[in-house]
C-alpha cells in the first residue's frame, strides 16, 4: 500500500542527483525498459514482464556490471532508502529517529557534564 508514496519520494530525490546522473538517468531508464528482449530473449519490455522475470532481468544486469548494473544498483538504493524512511515502515520496525537523537544528545550532554568537573 505504500508503493506509490515510496515511488513519489524516489522521484522527488532525482533533482538532488549530481548533474551528470540527473541528465543521463532518463536515458538509462529507457535502456532498462527496452533491453529486456536482448537479455531475456523474450519480446517483452521490462514493464511487461512478470515480477519473477523482471527480478531475473534486474539481477542479470546487476551481475554484468557496467553502466546498466550501476543503474540497477542506484535504483535499488534509492528505493530501499525511501522505503525504510517511510513512516509506516519506521513505526512497524519501532524506530523513532527523533526520539533516539534526543536520548543520545541528552546522554552525551550528561557524559560531557561529568568530564568537565
């Protein structure tokens, strides 16, 4: 149910990529979409593949390395980063970054207070 929100967060991050990556990213996505027939030997675009075939395609590209392997790795990183920062996921994992930062700051202040005496 959070796929759309995660995708929106990934797309919102694109303007923050370095200029060369931001400019070539659309080309990489187009190659990713059109490259499936060459890799899987089936006349389907990436968006037309089943989830299992799509996963196999991405794993093959990643294993081959090169620019498309880097693209797959970068997409995976962006998606995972935004997935694990989604409020629903953080709540399910019982992660409270703000609370943790507050607790650690208070602990550090107490430790520093103890060493200045």
